[in-house]
C-alpha cells in the first residue's frame, strides 16, 4: 500500500470510530433534556431518576467522544496539508464556527449542568441541558457545512496565483443544497441511535426483572414502570427517526443525482444510462462489480429515487466516465463500485431492521405487558448497534462514493496528500491510532455497560433524621451520578 492508501485508511478508521459517539451525543442530549423537562413539570421522581440515569450515559459518551475527535483536526496537517492549503480559506470558516461557537457552547453548559444540581435555580439548570442539546445541533450543522462543500463546492473562487480556493460567500456555504438535506437526514439518523440505546437498556432491565425477580433493579415496581416508560420513549424515537431518515433520504437521493450523478450510478452499479432504471435489492456480480451475474430488481425504482419520476433517466458509469474525461482530462472517475453498492444497501437494511425491532417492542409492551423471551434480550442487544452501523455505512458510502475527488470537480484525492508524508510514518501513526481507538472503544462500551447494569439511581431523601439539611448536603454532590 502506498502513502495515499494508508492515509485514506487512517482517516477512514478514525472518522468512523469518532462517528460512533456523535449521533449518541446529539440524540441523548435531547432525550435527557426532555426527561428533565417532564420531571420539572410533573415533579415525579420517576423522571428525575431517568434523567440522572441516562444523563450518566450521555456524559460517558461525551467524554470518550471528545478524545476521539481531537485526532480529526491533527490529520489535516499531518497527512492532508495540500488539501488544507487548497481549501483552508473556505473549509476553515465553518470549522472555526463549530469550534468557537458550538463546541464551546456544549462544553460550558454541560459543565454547568453537571455541577449545577442543587446549586442553581432548577429552571436555569434545565436551560443548561437544552442549550447543550442545541449546541450539538449547531456543531453538526457547521461540520456538515464543511463536508457539503467537499460534495458540492459553492461560495468560492479559485485564486490562480495562490493556487487555492478562496471564500467569497459564506452564506452560500451555509445554505448549500447538499447541506440543507444532509443535516436533517443526519439528525434523524442520530435520533435512531439514541432511541435505540434508551429502548435497549430499558428492555434489558424489564426482561431481567420479569425472568429473575431476585436480580431486578432495587427500585422494584417503580423501576419497572420507569423502564417501561423509557422503553416506549426510545422505541417511538427510533420509529420517528426512521420515518424522518426515509423522507429526507428520498430528497437527498435526488440532490445527489443532480450534483454527483456518478455516486448514484455507483450505488446501483449502473454502467449504462437507463430510462427508466431499476433498483436491485440484491446482486451477485463479478469481483470488480462490472457485471451482474444474478440480480433481484424492482423496475423503475432507481429512476424515482434519483429523479422523482418513475420514467426518469439515470446516467450510467460508462457514460459519465466519458463525460468526465472530456471535462477533467484522462483518468478513472468512478469510485469503488462493490463498496458503494453494498454500503448503500447495508445502510438501508440496518435502519429498516432497527425500525422493525422498535415496532415489535411497542407491541410487546402494550397494556403493561413485559416480554420474557430470550429473543427480547437478543433484540435489546442488537437494537442500538443497528442504527449505529447504519450511520457508519451511510458515511462510508458518502465519502467513498465521492472518490476519486477530495473536493468534487476541484481537487482529486491524490492531490491532497502531504508532500512530507511517507508510507512508513503514516503506517506507524495508523497502527498507533488503530490501537488507541480500539482501546477507547472498549473503554466506552465497558463504562456504558457498567453504569447501565445497576438500574435507576436512588434520589429519595435520606432517612437519618437530618431532613432539609441532609438534602442540601446531598445537593452539593453533583457528580454522585457521574462516572
């Protein structure tokens, strides 16, 4: 493998692992904020316990996620300095907004939320978690603005003398048509992850309590009622997120066909332009993806996904290759076809399976029922993994489908590598980061499982006769529920 392949592998591994934490943080911040809001309104202890329980999981995810995100910025200078030099004037603006506005907003107010229990007025304390949640959305928006420029560059001009792209219209960058459809699609997908985590943890506690009462959480019936509520909230969140993903994904497909027709052709391994074009559910083909040996197809569906019309024309890979050679010069302008084809389908499959499990959970817990089948535990185990995997497959498709471009139509991937990078140095950093990220992922999973197993925290007043004084003392321990 040469230095370019190694640098791409490194960026791919670190980005995919980092994105395990992003959708969890975005969605869980809002779910915890909703739980705390319901507690503020109802004063029900159940909602306070749910808030602190899932707030603990949010903090664990946020802490490990921040560490994995630090490496992303370093790589622009380490392995991709020519890319940074070429698009830094444009690319840097939304990333600076993310760091100086959104990330600081999250960091400051999550700290106030952690240490503010019992120390600041309850309504102000509630506002801090809502501000944190909004900060995660702003952070996602600015980062996606930078990525959308790579998919559909706008708001720039090329300075031929300096040999770089320069920002001319920040508003165009922040209202990029790709961004406007990618942002809601990403956020809905994120809520599928958070909803899946909440539903999975709650289902595990319910099934464990129903099958082995002696192992049930210490709260007894109150815990069962709270976890049943949490399960249904999580399952509904997964379903609503899934519906949102489907709707925004439909729009995103049409925008993608407009600005990156090669990516849509690669998603179907469509080599010749067709009108109408079918969508294959499953295909067995040659190893290079150039020829289908067996395929199950839905007629005209690709035309609808790409153009909004069942009779629409979808350009093929070979036709686009000829067009791009005339426009950009000789070269191979198609991405890795097997990767784009299968990641597109795995993304859809993972989301669909998560929605089915969430729908089954709602049915299985109707009218106070609690499932006891071993399959309920298995479903709980895989539910959060499915949307998480769907998110990962979606981003692999998005980035691999853009190849061979770093910035579509402007900068090939091979032109962005740092001149000083060597295969040896990148291999060493790749190995180090892979081991580090594997360790952080293990730590993340270990901490989540460790703090999810005990059940809901006890928030009842102490029974030692100290009364209000004791409650005030306990209020000064904001991290008693944190790791």
